[in-house]
């Protein structure tokens, strides 16, 4: 599955693919395939990237345009 925001977040924060690959414990080539949508990125990696970039998972996968998370009031 292709998530355009993976590359956008990386570029906007001035990181190289090799930097993010190191964070995830994978090779740069493997990470490149995530950005291109050739490999499905595991939820574990999406969660790690959401924390790293301080955005919601929904933002990364394109379900919302709001970067932050909202807490529901009971």
C-alpha cells in the first residue's frame, strides 16, 4: 500500500531514507520500497514513524489532514 506522506514527512523534516531506515532497523533499499508502495509497511513501523514525527497514524495513512492526535472526552 502506498502512503505518500511517508516521503513528505521525511523530506519536510530533512531526513534521508538511510536515516529513517536506520531508525526502523532496515536497509535504505527496503525503506525505499515502502515509500514507493512496493512493500506494505508493517503497523509496527507506522507506529514508530508516527511517534518519531509526532503525528497520528491516521495522518500518515491519509485518513485525516490533521497531523496531531485528538483525545476524546467521555
